[in-house]
C-alpha cells in the first residue's frame, strides 16, 4: 500500500486532516498501516479511465481545505504542545500567559474595527465575528456600563472559553480598555503580578457599521478577556466563607492587589465592592508553597491559596496623585465588608462561623483604625501600615504571611508592588 492510501485510512473519522511529520507518532502509525495491508497488484487501465482516475486523485491531493481549516491550520501543532500544560495545570501565571499567546494568535484575523453579527445560540441571542469567536451566553446581570458574554473559539480543541465585555463607545470605556491593555502588557505578560485579568483583544465598531449591522450602542466596543471562575460575592455564597485560613488569605491577596494598582499602576480604583474582585482556581496550590512579594525593599511571602484573587473593572479610576487620601484608603477598607457577615455590618448574607466572622471583622476594624490614624497624621503610605499592623501581627501562627524565605516559592520573579516605571497616562472622566 502506498503512503497516501495509508494516510487516507489513518484520517478516516477524524475531524481534521492530519499530515504528520516524519518520525512523529502519527507518522509511525501511518507506516504501520502501510506494512499491515498488502499492496494489491495494479490494474492496467485505458487512457480514458486513467484520465478519470488521475483527475479524481488530483482532486484529493490538490483540493484546498475549508476556510476554517485554513484559519486554524496551526491548531494541531499548538494543541499538542500545550495539551498537557493547559489541561493538567489550568491556572497559574505561566499557563495563563501560554494561553494568552495561543488565543492571541486565534484572534489575530479579527480587525480592530470589526463589528459583531447577531446570532442565535441554543435559542438565545448571541453574537459572532466571522465564526472566529462566538459570544454565546450572557453571564451575570447587565450593569449600567456593560454586558458580559461567555465566549467560545470554535475548532480549538481543549479550548478554554473567554469572557467578552460589551460596552458603549465612550471616552471612559475606551480609557478602561487602554488600562486593561497596559496591565496585560506591563504586569501580567512580564510576570510582575498575578492579581489582574488578561485582556486578549479589543474591537471597536464604528457608528455607521453598527447601524448597518443593527447593533445597539452598547454592543460596539468589545473587550475579549480572560474568563474567571466567579467573583467574591458568589464565592461568599459557598462554604468558603467558613474556612478561616482561606478567608484571611483571600483578604490579604485583595489588599495586595489594591496596593499594586495604587503603587505600581498609579491609580485609585474608587469602586472596590465584591463584584469587582474575581477569582480563579489556582491549581498549583500547595500547603507548603508561597508567593514572593516585594514592597519598600521588604521581601515577604504569602502562602499559596486555592483561589487566586484579581482586581477588575477600572472605569471609576482616578490617578493616585489626584486622589484624596481618604478615597485611597477607602479602597482597602470598603472591600473588607465582603468578608464579614451582614449581621455585623458586612455584605455576606448567609451564616458565617462565629470565629471566622470575628477574625474578618477584626481585620476590617484594624484597617479602619489605620485609615483614621493616617488621615490624622497625614501619612500617605497605607499599605506599609497594613503590612506592619495587620500582616505581621494578626494571627502569625497561621503562617499565611512570613518574611522568612520559605523552601518552596512558586514565582521565580518576585511580584514588586512599588512603582518601578512611569505610570500610564490614561484619562478617566472621574479624574
């Protein structure tokens, strides 16, 4: 049997044509088919039938693959390389960046001015852009500024869905888009922080095209973002709210995320509620592992946690140098209500174990006292005060915070919270 005939047998039933390279596993499988099936004697054919047969064979050899195959022709190569890493370790900073590179390639054919087209998925209104991305299912509730859609990338095996944020084309929403781009490029891709969400791409449909496409104003600016597993509000509806170590760890992570946005990015968030802090399952979590941070020359380490907490939604941001100290400090204080029962002035509606709630209420109270003290003394370094008066002294026996270098550190590049470069010049209407 000839190689091409064996190749056809090997590809029977497959969703995409596979032409393996020499010495690969697929190539050896094709060779095995050749050896297993004896070659039948060739029949003498007339010129007429020869022409027909050759024409048929030419059709097989020269036939162009479907446009979708052309669009995704490198899929198998990329998928083989990333299969184990992306399947077995879904969320750590390295694989998040690998996934960014994969998805960025897939979205490269979408022009930045491309408009959505309405499409029905499972009897519900959705959107698509040339079948490259499908905005299939609305998740969460509409806010004043945006709608979020669960989004798939067809023909990508082991695909992890992304979240598309549909917004009106306004100066503020475009500023938020620029902020997401800056954070992705300068913090996440450079492995400077794990507490932000990746943005893969953005598209902006012009008013004329949007009208022709019958799009509403709130459907013309789209950010294609990394999908998270939920927000702090939804997490507090689970039994996570009764895990003492978990609650303290997540609170510390969120305080670090806010400090990074203040000091590394140079902006005050201004809207730190429990819907604007998202979480991802952290599958590199180990009870003996830590993450390395640096602030004001102090190396400190936070114990690994099953959830990675991220700050998001920067539409109400104000440059830190324009912000009143009280508003800067309130970023830290306000969100801690999300860790406390509604029975004690918090936002959690369900019952919380008394000791867990007491600990989280104590942390919230400590932050409030620090804030009042700093405002009185006109001292502006809120995060340093949090390190000294909360991280270092609150329940040190739990081992969540330490300044002693642990045996197992998960990030080779320390997450530096201080300012290390010029702040981005992004103007929000709030400024």
